[in-house]
C-alpha cells in the first residue's frame, strides 16, 4: 500500500508540475514576453537619458523607475493580450500563433479578455503616478496597437506595419516623460529610431512567414506586392536611419561611430539582398541583424552615459 500511495503521490505531483509549466507557457505566449522585454528596454533608455540630461540620479528616482517600468510592461502586456483575443480567428492558420491559448482553449476567452483589460488599466494608473504626460503616451501607444493596428489596419492595408510601428516607438517617450514632461530632441530621436527600425524588422519577418500571412488573409507587403518590392522598401527604411545618430552627438564620438557602423552594416546587408537568389535566407539575416541592432544600440546608449567611477 505504501508503494501505491507513494506512486500516486508522485503522479499527482508530476501532473501539478506539468500543469504549472503549461500555464506559464500559455501566459508567456499570451503576454508576448519578448515584445514586453524589448519595449521595456527602450523605455528604460528613455528614462535613463532623461536622468542624464536633467542631471538627476537614479537613486533619487528609484520609486519612479520601478513604477514606470512596471506600468509600461503592464500597458504593453494588456495590449498584447487584447491583440491575441481579437486575432483568435486567424491565429489557427499560422504556425507561430497556432499554439496560443486563445486557439487551444487552455485558458477561457472570458479570462483572457478580462486579463487584457485589467493589465491595461493597471498600467495606465501606474504611469499616472509618475506624470500625466507619461500616462498619455501610454494610452497613445496602447490605442495605436490595439485599435489602429489590430482592429483597423492589420487585415485591411499593407501599411499595417507602419501603423503598428507607432506603438512600438512610444516606450522611450514614456520613459523620458516620467522624469521630464518637456520632451527633448534626444527623446524624439529615440522615437524616430524605433519607428523606422520596426518596418524593416517586421517586413523581414513577413517575408519569412509570407505563406502563413497569405493563408490568414493578412495583406502584408510581401503577400500583396512580392519580395522584390518589399526588399526595396526595407532598404529605403534602413537608409532613413543613417542620419539619426548625428542628432545624438551629445552622447559622444564613440556612440556616434558605433551607431553609424550599425546603420552602414544593416544597409550593406540590405543591398546584398538585390544580388541573392535565396530571398528567405536574406530575410532571416535581416531579421536577426535587426534584433542585434536594437540590443547593441540601446545598450550602448546606457553604457556611454554611465557616471564615471570615483576611485
């Protein structure tokens, strides 16, 4: 009997453990953790630079820091959950979205809708505890993603990528406004970098997933106009990034050189696409480069503005 009871306990324990793992996996897919992480990074960059240019210290604004980062994460998470809820009819067609809980039914849809609304509201309230401007930027980013992108443009127009880019460019403004409601040229440049960066990033992904988007009836640029036209558009957007680091000259020569090299490298890789026969391989390279670009660009912003170590 003891062996039977022990075995039963182990089975129940394993089942509970598997359930927790499955629930966590479902929540990660629902919240789009990768999107939250990248947007919180850019929000932190805006916050950090606002401290740097206003002469404030992180220690004196540590409460504002945690509230801003948490509020930003909640607003983004809420928007992502509502995006999943709305797209539940087309997600089963696409391989990368067919395992979302909105498709599998592992989490009831009513719970998902409530979670999306609750996260959004809590995020807005938290941002209001910093400055009204930060909260307004949060509302603007959420509205752009949930309403302008998800509901209005995603299934209708090829410019859906550009529309969606507006929401992804807002976090640096949230971070900055939580410290300094009066926006600086640096905050605006960060917004422009993020706004322009997203189109080549997502169009590269759209090329990789072209047939899935076609099956789902989503009019992404490569679906409607083909790869050649899409490649030209990608290169044009990458070229538009070239002058932006020069507006951040106050961050120093080292940053300016690194940012410019990042832009030139991306542009050269983009130009290579006109001579490659394997479009999907090129799209994968461009997509991976865009991720490296974003990480290096914003980490360098923080590194070059670190206070000097006093011996």
